[in-house]
C-alpha cells in the first residue's frame, strides 16, 4: 500500500551514516535533488509557489506541502547517501535554496564529494559570498532561472523581492537591473563555474523577449556557459499555460530521486507535494527506497493508470526533447578552427 501524504512520515531515530563505496556502482547511479528549503521569495505565475495559499490550482491539484528548512543532520545523511549512490546531485527542487540560513556553509561542505554537483537559483538573493562559495566548492554547473531581460516582462513573469549585490532590497523598477548586474558580475569572474542562463518559455514572456534575451546574454557567455531555453510545465497539474506540451510519463527512465527538506524521498521531480513518497532518508538508504516495495508498486502503476496524485492531473513527463541551448559564437568559432 502506498504511504499517505509525506507530511505523515515522521522520521524514526536516524540510522548510522552509510559507508562510502570506494567506487561507484554504475547500475545504481542516480540523479538526486536535495532540497535545502521549499520556501521561495518569488511567486512566478507558471509555478505552484504562486498557488501555495490557494484552495485549488488551475487543474485542481493544490500545492500544500509544509514549508521549512533542512536540518544539518538531514543534510549530512542525504549527502552521505549521495556519496554512495548518486552520480549527480543538484541543490534544488522546489524553493529558492539561497534562502537557507546556512547556505554558504552547506555549499562549502561539499568541496570533497564523490558526485557531480549542480546548483539552481533565481539569483534574487545571491551575494558575492555565495558566489565565492560556489567557486570554493568547485560546483560543476549552475543554473540561473531568469526568463526575461526587460523590467516589464521580468516583473510580470518573476514577481518577488530582489536584493542587489550590496544586499539591499530594491524597488520594482530596479529588480531586473539588480539581477542583471549580479549575473554579469558572475560571468565576468575568470574563475566562475560553468553556467546555464535559463529561459522558460511561457505565455508570460512571449513576443520578442526571447530574441532580446539571446541578444543581451549571448555575448556575455564564456566557453563553458550556455543559454538554456525550456518549455513551461504544469508540475503535475498545479499550474496551467497554453504553451504546455503533453508528454508520457518516463519517471523511471530518468533515474531521479528528490529528497525534500524533511528527508522525504520521491522519484518524480514534478511531485511538489511529495505525494509519491517512497519513505525517508533518515530511515532507509536511497538505494533501498529506489528498489523497495513502494517504488516497485509505483513502477507498475505510473505511466498507465491515472489513479494517483499528482499523476491523474499530470501531462508533463520528464521531457527535454524541446530544450534549446545557445553558446557564444565567439567560442564556437574558435573551437571549430582548432
């Protein structure tokens, strides 16, 4: 029987940290998202965060997961598990991770690791100290969720508080400039890590914003940086947008696991309420959860029977076939000439 809503999964006494294998087991490697917090300072209209206080969302699947910050003990257990079984770990799932009070310390603690480290942020609260932590930890890839380049579109598509590099909250008229200044500062650092500037194509940034975004940011890219353009999602039916493309469920093909701030584990990166919870990392290893009875039951049911939440309202699938990437032509030409 599937567990009830993940908020009911109270962790038992933590197990000892698992030993770190001297080598990866390729057949067991996973991509894991570790959520430091599900709190966000933005209420983007294409994201369930915009509906967290609503009784229902456009397709009838409310976002109602309790909000909080991951404890140090849960973080350490999750990372120990990832060191054993994960190929790639992303700090991020649902929320703005830089809002965690120990963000810099947690990032720096990952300098010595056995997995590829990726970080996602909306840049709004990023500071110079955070940027230095990314460099110190040798982060393998960063994703900056931007979605706009003009103030009018940015304020419409990504509403919420923004700080400048000095840490001051800026006015609505200065929000886009503050974010642009921070991204430019980061990309200009000789030691900056490979970065993706993300543009989610939605009904809120249509028109010529896409071309303006490309023209504005392409010349700023270094040889390992890219612009990434993605289609908007519904997050299992919690938002609606006319640009959404329907895809089949392939949650078990992409070998994902999400660990939320409480340690609850789900196999789907669109399961914002953790309705498909496999268990808790404080009670079991991620390997045991991924291959356990709950997961095996879900494998038999998802993708064919729409009797689960959020599957019954989901049209997304984990599909990247419509993503586009753009590099700086300066470096593409140099690479071609070598």
